[in-house]
C-alpha cells in the first residue's frame, strides 16, 4: 500500500521536528507542556505543512493515550459521539486524544457537541486550523483551550528535512544521489514554507529516476518542473488573502516601492487582480489622500486601463500606481476626519441642522436669506464666518491639516483669509 514520503519519515520526537523553535525549542512553553505529560486542550493555528499533525502524534505517543483523528470538513456530530462511546472501555483506558483537523469547518452546533465531551477532561482536544481561531472557533471552546501558533517554515528548516528525505530514499532505493548546485535550495524556497510540498517534490524526483541506473542526478531544471509555482500560498477566503492585502497597503503607506511591487506581484500571480485593483484605490484615498489629491484620478485610470488590457499587460499600469503611491507624499488627514465624525454620530451627537442650513422647501434665493443664511460668494475671498455644525458639536475639530506641502499651503491660505475677517 502506498504511503506518502511525508508520513514515512514523520518525526517521532520533538528534536526531529524542524522549525517552530519559538514553541518547541528547549525551554519553550509547548515543549514543557508535552514533556510534563499534562496536556490541556490545544488549538494549533498556522499554515499547512508546518508540523501541526506531527506534534499531535508525538503528544499521543508521550501520553500513552489513544489518538483519534477527525477532519471537520467531513466529520459529523455522530462521529464525535462514536469516539466518546469508547471512553471508560478497554479501547481507551487512559482517555482519548482527539485530533480535529480544520476545526473552522465545524458549525456552532457541532462545536457545542464537541464541547460537551471535553468538559470533564476524558477527551483532550487538539484542534488544528489554518484560519484565525478567534474568528472561527466557538468562544466556549477557545476559553477551554490554549492556542499555539505554528509559523511558516524558513527555507533553512525545510532544507534540513529535505536532506533527511533524500538520504532516506537514496538508502531505500539503493541509489547514489548527487544534486546540481542550488537545486535542493531552490526546492526549499519554492515550497513556500510548506514542508509537505517540499517532500512531495523530493518523492516525485525519485519516482522519476531511471530504473536502469544506480545513480540519480537532481538537476535544477527538474526541481523547477516539479515545484512550479508551489511557493504561492493563497486562499481568497482565508487569512492569507487579507494578510497579503494588508502587506501591500502597509508597504505603500510605509513608502517602500520594492515591497509594494513584491506584494502586488503575489496578488497578480495568484490571479487576484480584482482585489489588487480595489486595494490600490483604497490606498490612494486613505494613505496618499490630500497630500497629492491628483493621485485619485491617476490610480483610477490605472485600474481602468488594467481592466481593459487584462493580464499580463495589466501588471504594468498597476505597478505604475503602486510605485507612484509608494513614492508620493502621504496624508491620512481626511481619513481621520471622517472617522472622528462617524465616532461622534455613533455616540448620538449631532442633533438637528442649524436653521440657516435647512432646506425650507423652496429654492428661492430670498427665502434662504430670510433664514439667516450668509451666502459666501457675496463676501471677500468667498468666505464668511458662520456656524455650520449642529449646536452640540459647535467648534468641534475633525480635520487637522497634514504636514505635507499641499495641505500646509491650504492652511496658510485659510489662516490668512480668516484672520482678515472679523
């Protein structure tokens, strides 16, 4: 029966687990918990291929508890009850360790059924998820669990595991293996921190070896063929989607055109041009804003051009927009102003309009004057002092001029105008 390489060489001890030193290194909290044998309910959160299942297996071995596995995408409440029925029998004398993969796929009712069986400690839950558990896991389960984050593996950590895999397969297949310089290093980087992908690539390379030869030469060309674009970690409905959009916006906000191009390229390579376009327009208004107001029609034009061109040419105007915004002066003054105004509204502030601003259901110029409204165009510099905010917000300041050249020029102009008016 076929068994994937990732399962064949799955680590049996914590020392063999690559990466995750922040939780599994000597003295780290999770390692101390596992060594103590007193395992609470745990939730492992992180990308696929980072060791979550492996660590659950090691915990089951060290605690001598029966390990039951469920995948929340296919499991039902009946499956949970079936596992619970084994408690206090010879099938599970030391209790059960339930490893529940993709717990975010359980609905609230299913999670509540699960909760019933982990309350007394006879079933210890180890759940894994690639999504933020604070968004997807029922709060009652969260409050009874300890969350540990598994981070994406570095190429160095992946290389260590790949070397072990190559040695294992070389010995099993009686092959003398050599690798072209940079070939295995490329595979370690191209897998995007997913060890399972890297090991699958190694397995494919060995499976494709010439059966008539006693040696295997791993070439860079072959590695590129089997890894292809596997380094792309992307899920349009998952955390990675929002992390990538956040990274793009923060890079442009931080005026780093190189990082902006990198994250834009990742979005486009993943085929998500629409999200890239939408986020670029948000950035134009939120982060460049009034420091360079011409950016709004410029970015909109770039987005329109991208939609008309389609990929791959669409990358060019989108890159123009990203680099221009990354190198442009920044201002979030209008963003802060509208946020402050909304905050006051949510507090119930605002009241009625000042009478002189109300529409008296007549468009007559004389009627408006009778309301006490002062028509600014009748006054020097087209400005006259009068109240516009509701009474309970009178003299409130929402907008503060940004420190950029354009807004400071506007501030200087209005300071001068207003100083000349009694």
